[in-house]
C-alpha cells in the first residue's frame, strides 16, 4: 500500500498491449504502476479469484495515485 517500501516488477508485452494499458490508465486518471498495484492487492484479497469488474481496481488505483502525488 502507499507509503510502504516498493519493489520492482518487470514484464515484456507487445507494443499493442503497452499502448492499450497506457490508454486505459490515462482514460481513467491513474498511473500504470498504481493500476498494477491495485490489481495485485485486490487479487490477493480475493484469494486469486477473478475481479468482478475494472471499476474497483480503478478506484483503488486512483487512491494509490493520489497518495503518491501527495508524498512528492
């Protein structure tokens, strides 16, 4: 969660996937990093079950993004 130590996570994706991720994040006002973090936290909460929708992850990603910008 925000304020905790951070670790790096790396992935190789196609140019199309990268463009899609960044466009999605921009459209929803979140950073890619916050979206990945939010998704991971929600997946962990759900014991690996699928997320119901993107809205919950986007809401959490917005909170993470806001907290990060406050610290800068």
